[in-house]
C-alpha cells in the first residue's frame, strides 16, 4: 500500500467533516472517506489506523458504528486471521433504505404526539404538525423514488465510470 497523497487526505477529511455535521464521530467519517478511495478497497484495521494516524481502538469503535447500517462490511480472506473492511457494493443503498424504513415509525410517533396535544392551541401543535406532515409526505413518496433508483441502478455499468 502506498502512502496517501495530501489531496487524498484532504478528501478524506472533507468526507469526515460532512458526516460529522450529521452527528457522526469524525473518525468514522474519515474511515468512510478512506474506504471510498483506498487501494486496495479492503483495508485491515492496522492499515486504516496507519493511514488515518489514529489508534486501532479508534478504528475498532468506528467500524463497529459503521457496520450495522450496511455501509461498511467486514470481510475475511481465506488463510488470514484479520478482518478487512470495505464499502459494501450496495452499502449506500442499504444505509439509505434503513433510514427510509424508519419514516413510517417516526410518522406514527408524531401522530401519537398530535393526539396528546389534541386539546392544545394550534400554535402549540404547529411544530409537531409540520414534522408530521413532512413524514407523511416522505412515507408516501419514498417508495416511488426508491423504485426509480433501483431501475436506474440496474442500468449502471458497474465496471466503469457512472
């Protein structure tokens, strides 16, 4: 493995800051950033720690955070004891699908909240009502959007530029 260039590390940091603004720990965002451009695509915890100049325990924490969403997956190579991490081929889709699946659940929560506030003033109900309407809209519209994405994704040339 060659050392990353300054431009590559800048990219990794840009990805990290993007995800940090969404509430993710910085190191998890750096792992995502590096795994998006690393060569080879699979990296051991030791390789990640070396490139990102962090401890192995930080890498362990980050990968434990990233793997449940399906974005990052751990893989083993025959004959090797260590685990390697990579961005899953359909990781971005799985991660977003997981988020979208929660839309109905949160819409139900906001609906219950509106029932709790049934006798309150319209001003008090407004914030929750706005969120409820947004999630109702998303719950209705996301399935069609997802179908269009899947149709589009099925036409992509996975071996070349997209």
